[in-house]
C-alpha cells in the first residue's frame, strides 16, 4: 500500500479512487463542508487547492471571523507540517472544492528538489505570521 492509498476518515470528503498509484490523493468537498475544524488534530498533511474556494475562519473573542480566502494554487494546513499541534483555523469549502493531499514526507521531498516551491511556502508562512493576505488576490 502506498502513501496515497490511505483512505480518509473524513465524512465530507470523497476520494478519487480512479487515480494511478503514483498520482497524489485528491479530496472533494461540497459547498459549506468543513474540511477541518480549529482544534482538530493534524494528520501530517497539507492540502493544495486544485479547484474552488476555501475560507479559513477562527473564533476570536467568541465571534467567527474570516481570516483568509484561498483559491487554486494556495496551500491549506501547511503549518501542521512544521509543528505539532491542532489546526489553528477552521477550513470551509465556499463552493465545490477539490484538494490535492500532500503528506509531510512528500512536501519535504518536493521542497528539497524545487527551490521555487520552498520560497513560495516560506513567503506564504511569513504573510500568515504577519496577518497579511496574499497580495496577488
């Protein structure tokens, strides 16, 4: 069994079972589906938005706040790959969303061979730390 054959236990996700052995795992979510919740344990994986829009939300002073809106090409949940701990936001599919699942091991290998990807991730993490949105949006 390869790292991509692991079934998801997420009730709102649908895996693409027609993929080839070396293709990445894909998960699809319907509009308003919760991808993960703030406080949920991480699974040592991040997600690349392949299609659709995802809202990153957090409860602040008892109020639900929209922190960021992610679209095609954006990484979601990548902080979980660099630290242990629960998810810091709730991710909700704004419309029909397809995510590419990237395990911690796979991301590490991709970053080792692709410096442009590494720099992009560092920039995204720096923007998040500063509380900024992606300037290209």
